[in-house]
C-alpha cells in the first residue's frame, strides 16, 4: 500500500470551513436586575448555563452552542454577553426566565437585545 497521499495531507494546513457550512451565531446581551451588585460574570453565567441546561437538556445545549463571554461584563450596568446559535436565540431567552437567584441573592435576568456582530452588540447595549 502507498501511504504517501495521507502523509502529504498531514503535513499541509487544514482547509478552513466554507462560510456556508459555519455555525451562524448571535450575541445576546442580558441584564441582571437585583438589589445586589455582582462584580464578575462567572457566577452569573454559571447560573444562566445551568438554567439553560435544565430547560433545553443536554442535546439542546449542544445544538444551541451557548458560550458565556465572562470578559464582557459591565459592573455598573450589570450587563453581560452570551454567544448562541442563531436558531436557538429564543430558546436561550426563554431559559432566562428560570433564573430566580444568583449565589443565594434574589435576581431576575432579562434579555436586552441580540446582534450578529460582537462589536455592534457592545456599542448598542453597553453604552
């Protein structure tokens, strides 16, 4: 057998995915409404992801491709960002309803808006 073909392909670069095959994403801006101030997004995003997993299930979470952007958190506005597949934005918004408290403190999370471009989302919902 001649393995030269497979060895040559291993040395080269991996072809990038065509734009038509890539996952389309949306950035969802959310706001935490509470008497308490949260300094970082880690605990908030963990609660959101737990609520989404409970609402969507494991398979739904995998299809939605939810990614918490912990570095995109505004302390003053109490707003953060999540990345999600474009077909599952409404499912993620619906799962935000089930968040009742964060670290034992009462809180409500509401969706502020969504966009397909990160920079545009930050400009529109963080200023």
